[in-house]
C-alpha cells in the first residue's frame, strides 16, 4: 500500500541545486543539507505516497448513527506546497461539513485526512476536492462541503 519517495534521488537533486545556486555543497554548513532535505521531503510529502482511496481506507473508522444533522469541523490547521513553484502554502485552515449517511467519522479522522492531503504538491482547490472525495468515500455521504483558506509564499 502506498508508493515510496526516493530520498537518494532527492539528495542528489539538492546537491545539484546547491551547486546551481553557486554554493559549495561540501562546505561545513551544507554537507548534511541534502540528507536533511530528503528526510524532510519524505515527511512533508507523505501524502504523495497514497491515493485518495488509500487515505479513505486508512482513516475510515466510522460509527453508525440515526442522526442526519449537519456535522461541521472548523479551522483544522494544515500546510501544503504549491505544485507550480514548490512554495509553501501556510496559515491554512480547512473546514469540513457533511450530512451523515448512517455513518459518522471519528472526530480525529478529519484532521488526519486534511493533514495527509496537505502533504502533496498541489493546488489549494485540489486540497478541498481531495478532502471532499475522501470524506465521501469514508462515510458514504454525497453531501460534503470543504472550505480551504490559506496564504501562499509564491504570491
């Protein structure tokens, strides 16, 4: 389940990037930088390892309910990276609302889903549609709303 991130390739690419920027990747402050960046990328891009179906399966612990009232979870903090510039999208919040279809998702699952989706190279709009898709798959509800707000360091 899930793909792997090639940290060896990332290390080589970061080393080349440092050289392209005119710096010496062998100087004291940069010697371990390629390894550190590869380790960080493995963590911050973890969501790229999984499809929406796999994430829905990972976080699909639901409870049955007779309740059909609107469920709302607001202001879940996440971050992500713009796929156009690989720049940080920060101060992001995700709010999710859905009408249960006989199943309610455990409260912690909303933040875990939002965080995992944020850990991909993408557009802010795609974060919202992917979270909605995963909530729909996990709960069976067709009535899902996701609002994503944030700032982009590339703007």
